[in-house]
């Protein structure tokens, strides 16, 4: 005798698997590794510090 299967549940399960597969492909294609994220964050912080170093002090306005 055949096993009774809920087709709606099977369709939902298949859709979830397809979405998960697509998400994994997108993450591999567009995502950054932990090291790349750390490097990007360090470079942004370095650029911010360099920019702040060039900031003019208050009170030295041209008259």
C-alpha cells in the first residue's frame, strides 16, 4: 500500500529548499568572507581617522 503524502506540504518543502539553494548561491557570489569584512572595516576606520586629521580647528576662520 502506498504512503499518503500531503502535496501542499511537499510543495512548500520544495519551495523552501529552492529558496535556500538560491540564497546560498547569492551569498557565495556576492558575499564577503569574515577576513574581507574585517579588512573593509579597518580601511574605513583608517580613512575616517585620516580625514579627521585634516579637519580644521574651530576659531581659525578667515576674516
